[in-house]
C-alpha cells in the first residue's frame, strides 16, 4: 500500500505493456487500474482491478475481513473484476454503487450481496472525522458513474473521469519522469473517452466546482497532486464557435471510379460553401479521419463492393461514428461496383439502423460512370445539399 495522505492509500495495479484498451483505444504508454483504501474506524475500498491480476489482493496489505465498504465508481469490469474474490473472503462487505451499477455487478457476479445505493450527496461516515460524500455523475463515461469526495483531505475519487492511460513506476503526477508525455496522454484520453460526453463532462464540472479539491484519485493514470486538469477539461469541452458548414467525404476505390464520384461530390459541396475534407480511407490516418468524421456537419461514404461486402476501411469508420452527438447529422452512400454492388447498400442499411439521417437510396453505378451517370450523381448530390444545408445548426 502506498500512502497518499493520512488514512488514504493506493492499492492499484499496473499494466505498462498494454497497447490496446477496450479493443479500440490505443495505449502507447500502458495503463493502470487504480484502487484505494480509506481508513477510519471503518474501512472503505474504492474500486478493484481486472480479474487477471492475481497480485491485486496482496497489494491491499490489510485483512480483507477488515473492509466494511466496497465503493464502485462504475461497473466496468476492469475496475469491478476483483469484487467476487473480495466478497468470497468477506461476504459481510457492503457494496456501494449507483442503482444501475449494482444491477450490472450482480450480472457480472451472478450472485447477490449486501449493497447500498449511492444517493446524491449521500454520506458514508467511516469515523474519526472521515466522511465520504457521493455524487452521481452519469456518462463519465459509463452511465452508472459516481464520484466520491473526502472533504477532510480534499480528495476526489473521480473514477475514469480526469484519468489517463499512462503508466510509470511512480504513483503521483508530481513524481512522473516525463510530464510532457503525461500531458499528451491526458489530452488523448479525454478525446478518446469523453468527446461523445462533453455535455455530461460540463455538468459534472459544474456540480463538483464548489468542492475544495487538492488531490484527484482517478481510475487510470497517476494520482494528481496538480489539479489544473480540471480547467483543461473545461477548455476541451468548449466547442469552437464557427459559422462555417463542414462536410467530410470518405472513400475507398479499387479502380478509381468511386474516387471519381467522391471528388465530384467534394467540388459540389465546396461550391455550396462547405469546408470540405476528403479522405482515401485506405491510406489516410485513422485518428485524423475519425476526428473529422465526428466534427463534420455532414459525413459521406463511398465504397466499392469487395467479396459482396463494403471495404473494411469504410466499415471501420462507420463503427467509429459518435452516435450521441451525430444523431441529427446527415449522410449518404455512393459507389461503383463490377458485379453485385452489395457493399453500398450494406453501409446504407447500417447507417439507417444506427438512426443516422441517411439520404434516400444510395447512389451506385457499374464500373466507370458514364456522362449520363455523372449527371445523375450531380443531381443526387444537389438534391441532398438543397435538402440538408438548411438543417445544419
């Protein structure tokens, strides 16, 4: 156990070699799974660690039988994974979490346990002046998230909020060897994890603003003694104000025919006053494409048909759409094909099932578009722009 301050200890585990988190997030600096002990007359454990860390229980260094409360900031298995082992040793522990988190934990454990619902401004008095206050902060980034505040020491246990996928030997940010890399990791973590939830981040920041926060104990990354990250989150949440309409076009083209249509669309959008970006999804940087995809007012996909399917690079982009903030955005799908042409329709159908405002039927042509087909495509794009331009906020 590593002391954070009097009666508060770090008992987490580290995974410096992790390079992919939750299947989709790159973690070039590894990550940590942070867990904390708070001791008064009673003892609380805040979050646990993934099930594959057999040394986690040893890190706690006090008898598990002395733990009275296990507080879960959210039910994601990377932090709730060792609850079962803890309860096997001490079934008298009371698990404290939001209603939704308790439901999920029961589904993970497939058993019942003693529990207490984390109510807004609820208190857990551990004795000796140590009182934990609970705050509901949903969608940071799981819907069932709570934050925990220890007023006596000004410590915020923030869950995934205000964290980073970053791992060094030390625990505290003011002891980190490469602080510039940490800052990069913190910013990337925000964009990877919280960009879809900016409105919820802003609400949480407002709710927690009256607190005197001297130390932040997140679920991932170092314990923060320097708390300026709160101000940075406020800045990152503030969308740039612009009157400019934006469009992003993504295509893959086996023989140049779908590319030809893509550049016709780009020219037309530009002529209608859109700041238009175009990407060959087979070669362009995926992070830059995803950023443009989710920031554009309109996104458009062009794909050939390969083995009765769309190009995998286009599928990767479709599955990266931020559906929370893209629900009112419009799109259409186009492409050239040689035989069946199923790829274009599959992307169109997928967007429709995702509740994207996808335009009419997709536009297709066989192999090289003729002059007549180019004219029809221009009419199609013109109709789309005329219909959707006025809907852009």
